[in-house]
C-alpha cells in the first residue's frame, strides 16, 4: 500500500521454507523466529526487517522504514486477562511477567530466537492494541480484505 508494490499473497498451510530455499518463492515476509536458523547458516539473506527499529539479532539488516518512511509492521505477542480482572491482580501479573521476560538469561534466550522482549504497563499495552487495530483497519480497508 505505501510503496505501490503489487505482491501476490501465497498462503501456506505448512512450511514455506522448502519453496523459499529452493527458489520457487523469491521473497517472503515471515517472522524472524521461523527463518533465523537459515539466516545463521547463510542459506537465506535478510533483505530488511519490518520493525520500526533494527533488530538486535540482525544488526546489519536495515528496516523497511529506512527505504519507505513510516513503515512499521511489527509483530508481537502479549498476555491478556478477562476484562473484569481486578487491577491488583493485573499489576501483580505484569510485575511477574516483566521479571521473567527481562531476566538477563531469559532475555538473551529470547533474543537468540529473534524475539525482542519488551516491557509495558497494562495501559501502554492497551494503547498498543488500540493503535495497531486502527492502523491495520486502514490496511484492511485499502486492500479490500474480506474474511473467508
């Protein structure tokens, strides 16, 4: 959408790796976690990362934003709780999860897998969800994406 490039989406129900490694697929937008081993052993070359900032695991890989200002397609995982969970429990869970994720050994392990740990308050996480929902709604509308 931002670059005016027309790519063909090819959904894979299994692993795309064989076709990508075999040259049947020329480029793929995939999570780092699914290709990091191929990058480490030089069977794949990263062209860019889709995150807003460079990735610690691949410091020489530029961001898409370095070529296309404002581009950011950062994937993330988070932990949620039911809406009516008491705030004291949410705060305790947040504190304990942060302690685990930011523990130096755990942080190093996650980074080695291509996952960059990030600590957020529950309010910051809620804003992240709202902001991403708004951003991707625009993409969905532009691309006329429909649920199947």
